[in-house]
C-alpha cells in the first residue's frame, strides 16, 4: 500500500513554492521521492539556494524558476524550462495566490484585478500548460489550491472568495475534460492555515476564527501538504473532480 505513495521518477511542479503551503507541498512531495520544479517571484539566486537545499535534504532534483504567474510569457517560459530539464510533468500543485481583505464597499478595482490576475488567470494558464505536458504521457494529477471561502464565502473577502470559487468551477470542468487523457484534477479547500497569508489577522481576529474551528487549532501548511500527497499519489488514482476540505471541521 505504501509503495503507492512513492513518487520516485516523477516530476512535480509547485507554483508559489517559496513559502507557506507551497513550500510544505514541495518538501512533502520531495520526501516521497518526486523531483521538483517550483516557481515564485523571489529573485533567482534565492530560488537557486532553496533548490539546492531541497536537493541535499531529499536526494531529488530540484529546479527553482523565477516566474510571476500574472505574466503569460513568464509562465510559458517556465513550462519550457521544466520540459527541457525533466521532459515530463506528473503533478501540478497550482498554489500561487494572494489574499487582500476589505469590505466590499472599500475594495479597490486594482485589488479585485490583482486577485483575479494571480488567483484565477495565473492558475488557469498553469492548468492549461500543465495539462498539455501531461497529455503526452496520458497521465497526471493537478491539484488546485482553492479555499473554504470559495465554498461558503466570508465577510470582507468578496473578491478573494470569487477568485477561489472560480478555481472550483475550473476544477470540475477540467476534471471532466481531462479524464479521458488520464489526467485527474482535484481541489483542496484549506480553512485557516498558519502562513504569511494571515499576516493581516491580529490576535483578536485569529481568536474569533479559532472559535469556528471544531478541532480547536489553526491548521499547519503540513496539513494541506498531506492532502496534496494523497492527491498526487496513486492512492487517489480513482479520485477526480473532488474538493478536499482541510479545515479542522469548519464546515461540520
Ligand atoms: P503565502 O505564505 O503568502 O504564500 C503564497 C505563495 O504564492 C508564495 O510562495 C508566493 O511567492 C507565491 N506567489 C504570490 N504571488 C505570486 C505570483 N504573482 N507569481 C508567483 N508566485 C506568487 O500563502 P499560503 O497561505 O501558503 O497560500 C497558498 C495558497 O493557499 C494560496 O492560493 C491561498 O489562497 C491558499 N489558501 C491559503 C489559506 C490560509 O489560511 N493560509 C486558506 C485557504 C487557501 P513569492 O511571494 O515568493 O512570489
């Protein structure tokens, strides 16, 4: 059974792998034996350092790519580099994202546009380019990182929730379209996970969210990475079009 979790010989690409949930997914998939490519907007020298760290820690190959998912040419170039170096793609963790919080009446159009550009258009382009590479081998697993607020909404997050709901629609549609090519597409909907994304929440706000979490703890990036490992691996070989909530019971 555990051999089904072994990702040796596979290549996983994680967008937004520099920190938070993406970093945890990257380390977890590397620990399972997968070679890794990842992107972020951080400068290339820093990404090279992270790649070396991953290679030494997990004895896998790792390529860090400076890429802003808002920029189509940079995204296309990233896939060219992945293809040139590894010649395959087995897993995409479509994770890069930003969250800006403001009441609807106070939300600027620039903020709406930025979240749509990164969280939706960037994710869609990655979904498209990844599926093309995966189609060559007629196999692959795409894991879109959505959010609990894409399912149930949240005050002060109309634009962010819209961007994350869009990912759920894309997941369902792509799962239907790509299943005949052996490509599975699923989403993870994290709840409240302890990363830089929550920097805007003060202690009081965190306390009030904590009250809504049945398991009485804030999630860790590793909690999300564990679900990503399941979806990346053959343990989930008959699972597609699903949304896995990783939220400590916020919806029950
Ligand atoms: P985070 O710690 O702020 O990490 C965000 C990651 O996305 C970073 O690696 C960042 O890299 C990258 N990124 C941001 N803009 C980018 C761009 N334009 N191009 C390429 N990379 C970009 O946040 P996180 O909590 O790990 O969030 C990861 C995903 O989980 C997001 O999609 C978020 O919406 C989702 N999520 C998080 C939570 C939560 O509670 N934390 C809950 C639900 C869903 P650089 O800054 O280095 O470019």
